[in-house]
């Protein structure tokens, strides 16, 4: 059985008057992430990790930002679609590790809900998806509160043929 690893990185600026969605969960926060879709950096990083591991390009290949079909889309919907491509290519998710980078909001109270939402989108048990966070000790754009970033790693394995 073959295994593959992919990594994904995403970043978006914080903007007033925009809902904040992270890991598929809408959080009560004064600013949200600017983006063509809902700007969910955690879901976007996971999409890139999955597509990279399956050698299917990246989020911009599948969902070009110039394509109005994707404007305002739920990133969980994009994740579901991307994972469908991964499955069609013969792969399945073993596990994923997602890390939010920013000073706030705190992820701890929402970690389980985020893992559950991401897992539901790719039809795996929540224990297969870790959601964590780190700060940059006030360094860089995330440290200054100008935006948020995320990194994700996904491990895929070859799917067994359907019987």
C-alpha cells in the first residue's frame, strides 16, 4: 500500500464587518478573514495539503479566485469537493494536522467543533483531524493582528478497490 504526505499553507487579512470562520466554525469575533470564499484559512490549508499529497495541484487550480462561482463559498463545501477529487484519484485520508497561526482568537474552546466540521466534510471520524494553534509572539502580520495564517499536513493512503 502506498502512502503520500502533503502540506498546505494559507493566509488572509483580517477585515471589519466580515464573519470569522475557522475550521468550518463561525466564531464571535469583531473581524473576519477577507477572501473570495469565506476565507477559512484552516480549511484552505487542509485543501492544499490533500491536493498536494494526491498530486492534484492546489486550491487555486480547483477553485480559481477569478471564477465567480466560488465567490462567498463555504470553505467546507470546497473541502468536500476537493476531497471528492482526492478519492476519485484513488486516495483516502489517514490523518491531518492543522495549525492556526495568530495571536487571537483562542482555538481551545472551538477545537472539537472545528475537528468535527472538517472531519464531516471529508467523511472521517474527528479523531483523524487535529486542530491546534500557535502564536508568533507578536511578530509579523499575524503577530500584529493584521491577519491569520494556517498550515496543514495530510497523510493519504491508497484506497482499496471497492468490492
